[in-house]
C-alpha cells in the first residue's frame, strides 16, 4: 500500500501534534497561552522549542534552518544557516538555540524600505511568529517570521497583517459582549483564497523574452481560436496537466497547505486551485507557498507557471479571489445568517459594518490591490471592474431595503416578519445567484473580494478589510455601550447605516457602460489605473484609520506608498526595455528578411512574364508600412524612456500617460505584422502555440 493522504498531510510541519509529542507539557501549555493571548514566550520555553524543532527537523533530513519572511517586494525571502557548530574538541555538533529561533538578523539594506532607512543602514531583524507553524522543505527548517528595521518599523507584509487581526478581534469581541456572548475571547479573520494560473510548455516559455522578463506577453496577435467555445472551463484535465496537479497537491499537503479544489479555468491553458479556509495569517503564508510550489512543480513537468494577472491580451486574466469572513474562537462564523432573531440582529450589525467600511474606504481597498499587472486585468474578460461595489443578492437586498423603509419583510416561506429587532427575518445561506462582475460579493456566509491579482500577496487587502471592520465595529460599540435601550439602538443604527450607504450596493452588471455613469452619479470612485489608486494609500482618511488602530505608523504608510510607486515604475520600465529588445533583435530582422524575400520573388515572377506577383507585392507593401510604423513607435519609446523624470512619483504618471500609450502603438504594429509573415519566420512562439501547448 502507498502513502495515504492522511499520512502525507502535514508530515513536514512542526504542528500542534508534533509539538505535543516533542515538548514537555509545561512548554506546550506555555506556547498555547502565547498563541491565545499574545503573551511573550519566556527564554526557557524558547530554548526547549528550538531544541525540539531541531531534533524533529533533522529527523526529516534537514541540515539548515531559515527565517522565512515577506518583505515589501510581495515575494518571500530566506537566508539559510546550517545547524552545525564545533565543540571544544573540534568535533562537529548540531545546535539550534532559543535565541536563533526567536530572532535573526539578515542584511536589510537590499530590501525595499521606501525611505524608512538609508541604504547604508543594513541592520534588520526577523522575529519568529509562533502563531504560524514551522515546516521542513528541501532540506531546511523554515521558520515563519516578521521582518522589521533596527528601530522596530515594519519592513514586511506579515507584521501589519498580524496587527490588523488583533485590531478587528478586539472590536468584534466588544460587539459580541453586547449580545451576551461571554465565552468568545478572540475573533479571527478567516480567508480562503482561490489561485488562478496559466501553464505553458517550458520550451516555448524560454523562447519568449517577454514572458521570462515581465511575466506577460508584450506581443501576440489573437489566435484563430481562443476561449470562444467555452469548452475549457471545468473540462477534462489533460493527462500531462493532471500529473502536474497530482504532484502539486502532494507537495502542498506535505507542508500543511490544505489544497482542496483543482479545475480548468475559462481560458485555454488556464487553471485554478483553492484551499480550505484558515485564519488570515496562515492563509497568507500558505498562499506564498502555493505560488512558489506552483512554479517549482510546473518546472518538473516541463511547464512554466504564469501567475501574472494578464499573460495573454485576448483572453481571461488571472485573479486571486479573497473569500473573507470572521469566526470566533468558539467556532462560530459571524457572517453566517442565524436561525434566531438575536443571531440575525448580530449578523446584520456585522453586515452593516462591512457595507459601511467598503463605502468609506473604497479607495483604500482599491489601492490595496493596485499593480501594473492588475491594471491590464480589471474590467476585462470576467475580472471585476475598477469601481468597487457590494453585491448582497436578492433576498438580503430585500431585507436591507425593508430596514431602510421601515416596512415588513416577507420571506420565501410566506411568513410575515417585522423589521423590529426581536423578529428579524431568517436569512438562509446560498439563497441567491452569484454576480461574477461584482468586486465584493456576499456568497452565503462570507464576502468574496474578487479584485486581488493572481500574483498579489494576500496580506495587503486583508489588512485593509480587517482594519476597516475594526473601525466600524469600534464606533458601533462606542454607541451601543452607551445606549439605554440596546435593541432600539441597534435597530436605529442599522437603519441609519444602510440608508447612508446605499450607494455602494449594486446588484447589476459591473461591465455595463451604464454602471460607470450611475457610479459617477452615486459618487463612487473609478480608479482605473495604479497611479490613480495608489495616492489613496496615504490620503488623510486612510492614514488616520491605519494609525488609529496601530496598523502602521505614518512613516510606514509613506514607505509603502514609495515602494509601490517604485515597483510600478520599474515594472513598466522593464516592459519597455524588453519590448525594444524584441523589436530590434527579433521582429524587425525577421520581418525585414521575409519582406525582402517577397520582393525578390515578385521581381522573378515579373521577369518570367505573365505570372502574377500580386500576393508578394501587396504583402510586401503591407509589411513595409507596418515595419515603418513599428520602427517609429520604437523610436518614440527610446526617446520617451530617456526623458523619464527622475522623481519616482512623476515617473509613475509619466509611465501611465506616455510610455504605456507608446507601448500600445508598438504592439498594434507588431501584432498586425504577425499574420502577414510565414509562421516559420516569426521569431518566437505565437499565442496559438503558447495557449495550446499543454498536450
């Protein structure tokens, strides 16, 4: 018999079961208390945990350990040190101390700081996150950590996420106490991400510099067949892809990632995987592993995995749907509509907080998912639009409207129910269709934030959702704690909030041009590009929110703004340089030679007399005209690239207003050339080659 899934799952994770086996009862209980309350772990316990981790990891073949952290690049970072040490006799021994477990000191000078520190100031610290389990991978013990500067400022994605989780927990517990819940000690944001990606044959990937350097195709005429037949979605998985997916699951299960779902997505060669829900911190760590293991596993199977938001211009892009909810430490989902009046009242209060938060901080939410890659995806081929709205579904919308109007609501069971606090209607799960054009859709017991891009870290959007919820719940708690009549106060609050924030609720088609006009009338933001969205990150209201709840210091917010501006500019600059490289070294030489051949054949046919050379002449003329256009576009790109402002903020707007337009012109000329040229002559694999290369 082979290894079963239950044997395999978590076999490389120093999880609670492993800790219970390797630790004394006292130290295990100390760790549990640390996780539950946030209490600092004493050095004695840290020493025992470190020794236990080492013995466990060595037993699985590990020779090194690394503090695994998430700098502001959005990727992960790791520096590996071996367990070996030399004792007094010169003999090699394996050691790992509590100090080495709890704190590391990587060189921080080469990681983005956004101006928080000078380049020559190299000191940075990693600190163990005891709420996230260590694991063994490729011969090293991986220890999830936060990453901060010498002065303690966050240089990573994890620390702000942990802060936001504490903030929303604190305020949610205040609300629960008002409803008589004395058992809940903590409320935990829950996240279940869906990860979309493309697979392409590795040989074809290697033949495209644009894919290798930028993650997306900068050129490519639409293929004769794309996703029009709608036969790929949930279709039969090809054997080669199935073998990759099977291997992917096994590798993810080993490190405790609960990979649950796999299927073909809409576009050819596009796929999706999803995991079981977990707390937001674990979900974020796991998704970083998912992106890494996707690429490594694909490589083993002769594929390259594309996680860019828009690898191909003419078909669906890839997102990372962020399914978010709140759960108590007693196991209750606070966004699950209850079956009793008091549960319904509580549910509607949390719903109101979410609706108000999205409306008030729509710009901040949009900024949290802004990237050059996502700019190509939003509003195109099934991705949600850049305008943020909330979809509640038919029945829940009727309930909200009845609260606003102060009228009775009749449920589908035809039972007349008042909107008074004591008899709020029973709201069933999954009682409505889904709206796939909605950026923020209620799906029965959670909200699906569909805007994050496939290459994004989950941390930033969840930081913002957690913090906006903390703010609204805090204000509600202040108001209700002072109320003389709690139930009347809740009823009045619900009516006031839903009335004031109706503009953010939208049940229709987000792609409809009429919605753009309607959203403008409602006063909703339409931030179509990253340069439009990023300033929302350091807008006064955003700064006030994030500082109030202890998520960031003002300097940390400004640092992130600077990092994201720089990232956008550098990505566009790399795309321009890659485009120029491909035009000058690949496209123009190949097409010029082909056009010359057409002209020679036309001349030979004319010399023979009576043989038509119309095809050769007309095609050569079209090619030469397009070559001129392409060369002119390339010349413009060279000049504009040289004229890019030195100031990064100015450069960001320059990229949007000048460079991206020039890139579109160059691409249009090149893509028009492609169908005119013999496929044997075109210098790199076409869309048809790439998108149907999985066989």
